[in-house]
């Protein structure tokens, strides 16, 4: 459990809060490139309780701008503004703002007035990476992007998507780094029929003749080990299959609000949980395949079938009990909430309430990753307040280049020497990759 003041400290991200300041020091996803296409690539964005407008510049189509949502003049909504001269023009009185937030024109003011030069709205740098627009909302110059696989993978080998969950961001992250829940939450009581999203649990694990869902369902008491890493934390879930064989699943916390997990044979994904406000958040995902070009059309069709646009809210949600079906729970899935594992995770974290009260929970040995993350987060908030380094935040190009991977894998190893065996399997996977093989030596570190 946490003290009430600590629970507030690790959940509140609004402007000026200690955690909000820390999270703004990292690049954060703000939109999918795919949702910004069409005739009007302009969108209202709310992130960490701050209202902004993202738009593609009309004078530089490869560049993005993110500015405050409201006109400094009379508070009109700029998300309806006209794209002109690389900026946005307010519809009310024609004030024009550049991509840096500087007011450039005030048509109704005297011709000789320099009032415009004194007016600026917030603005933040943006970069596009593999289907997602990222923004830096901190102070000073933005940090370089780490050399993580999700950023290095060629676009053809990736797929990006997002979804909205109605709960605090930390609940989403803690669900992603908790390795023991998969033995129950994603279990099937009947035959597992999944083919697309969630197939990492329905694929056969090499050398066992069994699907991963069977292995983790039977191995409901994994040994969980957590180690510190430059990117945050590395989490091991170890399940004894026989006296000689072990199932090893390696996942990662990418500090402060993302995780990397294996996604079936040859794939992994990085998923960020980004606050809208303290009671709602979006998850953004980049899936990357080490071996094959991604079937984007199939994945996109499957994901779009599970959400409502334009807000990407899941069709199964609190208003309809997440689609709960008691007959399905008896005969097919452990949850009774459909085949999409995203809905299972969503139910788990949303059912805790908008902001989980961690003062009344009871954590055990199996919660090592969750408790390690909370200690790391509290320590990092204090460190950042004091101007000291924090995990996963590169200071220069050299340190950014050292933030690689993170390594994430599902595999079978000998019970003895599993530490070396899983790294060897990961090395072999990267060596087969048409884009990651040249980084095998560095990634093993």
C-alpha cells in the first residue's frame, strides 16, 4: 500500500505538479498520424490537463505544430482556426499565431501597433515517429529520442494505434508490468480462437506443443524477478514446465509511463500510457516486427472494430459492463468479456475507479514489479525536483544511443542457465531481422 500523500504524488500530472513536471521532460505521444489525415489535419488535444491544438503546417507538410487551444484575445477555440502561413488564424477577429505560438497579425489593431509582438500562446516541439506524433512539453531544449527498437524499426515493420481508458494513467502502466495476471485474466476455459490481436497468447510456444495461454494458465505461480536497467526496469516471469525446462517471459518498464512486451513470435510492442487528465488517459502503441513486414490493413481493421471514433473509446466499456456475458464466462473466456485482451486489461484497471486508492490495497511477493516501479517513480520525482538525473532521459546523443532495445521475449530455456539462454534467443532473433541484426551486439548489453 501507499501513504495517501504518496498516492497523490504518483498519480497527479497537471501543470505545476511534481509528477507533471517530470513527465513533461520526456517526449510524449499526442496523436496518431492516421487520425490527422484528410482535408483538415487539425485536432484538439488534451494532455496532462492541458488543452492544446495539434496541426500539420500548411507551408511545410512534413512538420507539425502544437500550440495552446485558446486565443489570447478573447479565449476563442483555436481548434476551429484556419491554417494559414504555417500557423493558425482565429476565426473571431483574425489573430494569426505562428507554429511557435507567437502572434503575428492582429488585423483590427492600428497599422502601426506592435501589440502582436507582445502576445504569445504556449507552443511545444513535435516529432513524428512510426505513425505517432510526439511532443515535448517540458522546458528548455527537448532531449534526443532514445535508440529504442520502436523508433529504429523501419515504418513498414511497424503498426501504431491508440485507445482511451477511463482511469488514471498509472493503473494502465501497472497492469502492463504485472506478469502474474496473465495466468487468469487472459485465460480461456474453452478453445482459444484468437487470430489477430492477442495472438501472442494463442500461438504455440516452440518446443512445447502448447499455446502460451495454456502454459501461463497452468503456471499461475511464476517466479518474478525485477532488475534495474537504464530504461527503467526489466521484469522476468519464470515458469517451471518440467524439471529441465523453463518458460521465460521478459517485459520492461520504459520509464516513466511506457512498457515493452513480447508480442508473439518475432514481434514486440512499446505502449505509452499518457494522461488526458488525472482520471482518463490514452494508451499509444507501436508494434514492431523483427522479421516480416507488418500486415497493417488487417491489424487496423481489427482494432477499428473495437473502438468508436473519433475518441478511440472502446465499444466495450463501463456503460455496458465491458460486454460481460455470463455464458461466455462459463464456456469460453475467463472474463466473459470477449476475445480482445485489451478489453480484459481495460476492465481490470477501470474497475479500480478513476484513481485507485492504493492506501487500502494489500500487495504480495508476486507484485514485485509494481512495488519496484512505485519506489522508482517516487525516487525519480524527488531526483528531478533536485535537478538530478532520472531513468530513461538521455542528456545527449551519446546517452540516447545507449538506450537500446529494450529486450523483450517469450521463450523456452533449460532450467539451468536460463539467463544466458534467453539472451542468446534474443540475439538469434535480431540476427535474422532485416533491420535489427546489425545492432545485435549492442542490444545484448
